[in-house]
C-alpha cells in the first residue's frame, strides 16, 4: 500500500460485491468464459482480462462490439445457467466467514453482477450467509461500471452514497463505486492495480469496529 493511502475508512453502511470479494469463484469463471471464448474464436486469455465485475452481456458487448445486444443477452442466459450449475472450486475468500459474522448486525447489502440464482448458489457453495438486502442483476438496468447497483444498495439501506463504503475486487466494480460517490475498500490482488482508497490482501487483514454513534471503522491490517 502506498504511504499516502489511508489505512482506515469510516462508514455507516457497507456495500459488498460477491465474486472475488466474498467468494472465490475464479476457477468456474475461467472455465465458463474459456469455453465461450473458444466458441467465438477469441483469445481466452484476453477475454479473461475483462470479464470480472461486469454482467456477462456487458462483457460480451466489450469483446464483440458489433454484435447485436439481443445475441449478447441470449448468450448471457446460457452463461448464467452454466455458472450456476458449476460450483466446483467455489470457496470463501479467506476471512469472509468471520467478516460477515462481524457485520451481521451492521447495515450492509450485497451488490453483485450475478443474478439471484447464481448469488444464492455461490454463497451457498461457500457456506456464507446471504445478506438480507441484495441488489442482483435483476435489480438494475445497467451493469458495473455503471453506479446504478451501488446507488440502489445505498437507497435500500437508507443511507447517502457518501456514508457508504464499497468492497470490490475488480476494475469495473471499483469504477462503479467511485462513480456512485462512495469510497472503496479493495479486496485481493486484482483490486490493488486500480487504486482503491484502502486495499487488503484478503478479509483476514481487516478489522471492523462499530462506535456508539453507529459509525463503522474499517482498518486494514499490515
């Protein structure tokens, strides 16, 4: 972490991405997207550089800009079914169980590019509790890096954007959090490259404290 980066953030509500932040689903994401890349005649390694954080149809639009969006949405439905059925290797990000236990009574929401079925499947495979407040793919009209999901998450919890901290691992997610006017806690190796406000290697390196006034202090541990 650069010396100029603060080690602590204070919030009143937390907005949590799922894949790469709470759940390590990289193995299945790679399998499914490599198959899709092969079907499209694309370089799988190049495809994997842009898939994280976005809804599938949005990734496809980046990779195949001239293809009709209807085809992207159709392919995305197939992709979601494949990903929901394939849970091999889906595990919690280190520290995620303890982190979710620590924030159980604090205002928080899941804000994910997955749909409800995929979110339930992956959180279940990782044996993690599913937050009561959820913004999934069905809840929004635009994918990250659009800020819609995070803004809806803040509104659902009843907090202003400036009172929220976003937990994210991907470029698209970090951009979405920033566009929503929120501060970002980057989690994992992908996030480090996109200058989040604070970064932790995983959730074991995070301390959560709640003050009597309801504010939440998040401290990145060395």
